[in-house]
C-alpha cells in the first residue's frame, strides 16, 4: 500500500505567476484535502474533494482552486501568486468523509514566491 | 466557528521527564479530536485520536482523553525521549467538513 505522495518537493515562483501542485492519494482513498502551512504555524484548511466534487472550503480566495480526478489524485492551482502564498502545501487523503476516518498526509510541497 | 487552542511553546524537557501539552477546543456538536506530530522537514503523522467523549487515544506511550465537559484533549507522556523532539498539533474534525489545527507546540527533549 503506497502512501500519499506530492510533487514537486520544492518550487520557486515569481509573484503574479501561476502554480499547479499535485497529490496522489493513498490507495483506496476517495477524499482529499489541501492545507497551507505557513512557517511556524499550524496547517490551514484550503478545501476538500470527495469523489471529484468540492465538499468544503476554508477561508481562501477563488484564485486557489482544485481538481480531483477519477483515480482520486488531485491538483491544487494557485493563480496570481502573492508573496504571502509562500508556504508548505500539504495534501491529505482519507477513506471517506466523516471524523472517524483518519487523514493521511503527504510530505508537502514547499512553495517560495519571490 | 471551530477552533483549537494549544499551549505555547517551545517546551524544553530533559529525557525521561513527564510531558503535558494542553489543548482545548471550540466546536458545535461532537467533533473527533486528533494529535499529529511533525518531525523536521516532514509532513504530519497521526499520533492518536478519539472520536467520542471519554475516549482515550494512545500510541507510542502518548495518551490523550477526550473531555467534553472541559472541551479538552491534553497530550501526555510519562517519560519522553530525545526522539520525541518535534512539533505537536492538536486538531479537530467536525463531521469531515473542515479539519481545524491548533498552532502547534514545539517540544525539545535534551539528553
């Protein structure tokens, strides 16, 4: 059973550019969530996808968007990058919705915006 | 809204000392509660969880009890090791809609 994987590991972008981050869910998991973790802070919920539909969203602007594919892998897209978007982006997958299902986290993508 | 509050760090202990990291939460309904650990340069790993009041989660010598009356989920370990040095996050999940993390508590264990 493979765990959650994310790519790329590190990324440097310029303000105003667009970025796409990728996540492969753990085998059998149909739910994926994305989080932003700024340096020295706890992860902040961006959004969650369940069976290819957005299921919930945190307090992030529309320039943060996502997709979940039929194989339950996922993308996070960020348009018009700002300096404050520099953070570790974490993807987590779970077997289904609901608090009883554990979220398994990937190692993250470190995004630096200059 | 839902929120999680943790004791501020850093917490510095000597090896074999007793550890307590306080966590309190605010939520409607009956959330599930979690402790995650993050080692340097890595993602988050689930340490333990509890899904209903009075449940005790435990793993690797760590324990936490879901106390609904005090809305708390304090993390404890009887004897810490140097390898326990990491950042610990308390979190809640309210019916899968939104996972809320606390700010994290950095633990340093000295030999």
